[in-house]
C-alpha cells in the first residue's frame, strides 16, 4: 500500500442490488479486506436507491443493471441530473453488449461483472472515484465499438450529441482536455474567433453555461 492509499479518506460507497444476500456479502467482504472504501448505504430497488443516494450523497454507487422496477439505467436517469458528482460503477452478472452499452450511455463510469475478485473490486471503486473509467477486460471492446465511428460499430444515438457538428465536437473535445482557445485554434487551423463561435454554439445547443459544465458533459459522453 502506498503512502497516498494509507492517508486518503475512504471512498464512500452505496450498494444497489435487488438481492439482499448479495448486498450483505459485498458489504462484509469490502469491510473485511480494506479501509480504502466504506459502505455508507444500500438499496434493493430503484425507488430506494434514488432516495438513499440523495440522502447519503456517496462518492461511488455500485449499481446492479437488472432490477424488477427499472434497473440501473433508470437509477442513473433519475439521480445524475440532480447529483452529477456521484460516480456510478455497474456491477452485474450480465456481460451482454447491450447491457454494457446502455448503462454506460446512461452515465456509468465503468462496468464490471460479479466474477470480479474482492481486491479487484476495491481497486475499481478507487479508480472510478479518482476519475478513471474501469471495465472488465472483455467488456471494454463493447464500449470501444459502440463509441467509435468505424465499420462494425453498434449505432448508438445520443440526441444531444447528435446536435453538434463534427467541428463543434472537435472543439469541445480539446476544450475538455484543458486547451486554451488559442491552442484549440492552432490545433484545428482555425481562428480564435471561430473557436469562440463554436463554443458559443455548443453552449447554446447543450443549454450549459460555462466551460466547466461543458467539460463534464464531454467527459460523460466519453469525448475526452
């Protein structure tokens, strides 16, 4: 364990799964092997999850994909607009491409299957809390295919993203990476004024108000 791991505060985790026995097992396992994470709440349904996450405001939510009353994507849909800083890591028995793509499109930061070891799960939780995207090895390919514009990719529609022109996406991608307007202009061989025009257009189309919100929006859609 590094010095940073010893001194950092535990990552606060909320468990969402409709099987109480599974939640109990994950909680017990995490609490027995590490002090890097702390389970601060749990829920067994979409409604309980939405209310509990709003109340506890954890850093990371471990989220089951399939639940009787809507599943992980529904939790994401209802929570993320109100609590954009909460990070979601899908933890599911399913490794189907459509499940992976749907929950990532809804805003999850990563997706791991329930075959993951306890040590690997802790590592995944800490990594997504730190801003990384984490996937079980064979699942990463689904995400790359779905989000890459290449033959054989799964066609995934995002109405908001589809509003942007290719050049606006280029500008947004560099802006989210921390480039200044002048650097973006140099990279894309356009004028600073044109960069400003594109940024204003993106702000208008996304109904966001500043560069920070744009960067978050781009990151959520894996444009960065």
